[in-house]
C-alpha cells in the first residue's frame, strides 16, 4: 500500500477510534427491575474491547510504517533536500524563517531611513557651514569649498553598517521560502503516492 492510501486509512481509523467509545458500555448495573444478562453482556463488552484494540493496533502499525517511510524517503524541494519527515517539520517550522525575513526587512528599511535622515542633516549642516564661512563672496576659490567640504564630511561621517549584505540575504531567504512553499505540498503528495509501505 502507498503512504497516500495509509494516510487515508489512518484518517478513517482515527475517526472510528474517536467515535467508537461513545456507544460502548463496559460496565452495567443489574437490578430486579432491570436485570442484565451477565453472559451476553460479558461477550458484548469483550467484543467491543477487542474491536477497539484491533483498530488501535492497526492505527499504530500504519503510523509506525508511515513514520519509518517518511524518515527514509528523500525529496528535493527547490534548493532544499532532505527526508519527507524533515520536509514535514520544515513546513511546520517555516514561520521561524518568515519571522527572520520580516525582522531583516523591517530593520533594513528602518536603518536605511535613519541613514538617509542623517545624510540629509549632514548636508544641511554642511550647507550652513559653507554659507557662514564663505559668506556672500562670489569669488571664493572652488578648491577652498572642496577642501572644506571634504574635511567636514570626513569629520562628520555617516555610514550604513551592513556586514551581512542584508538586501542579498533577504532576497535569498525570500526565494528559499517561496520555492519551498510553492512546491512542498505537491512534492510530498508525489512522494507519498510512490512510496510503498507494509504493515
């Protein structure tokens, strides 16, 4: 049987196990007004217990076979490679990578905004300095302006510090997440359809 068939049977078994206990009577009270046939009741209770135990044992056997197959079957999803079990866990845990991506985006956006504000303030201060130092003298030497500007910028330097090249990291992480989420379900379905188990 394929893993896909086993998963469908598991779903049915889980439903039967959940609902199977509602109608079962394990014990009863016998009175003169309402006597219970003990032999008949014992046969019924034992049969119900055996039926439930058989369903449970089949469920465990299927689940164990699926888990084993998932740990052994390899898949490739985009640039990601691993076992089906790893892919299932990665799918459940991808929110951590999404949170990382969101944090990187937010911080880069905030840092760029702060950098641009600081650059604008620096340019405003430089403009005021040049105006006050050079006044209205239209014959000011361009070399003097260049020297003053370079000295001011060197002494009041504003740098965007990005040792990780965050824009590239963001792009790569977006591609990884998009590729995985786009392909994971059909890759797992395909793997489950071709992977055979026995139990």
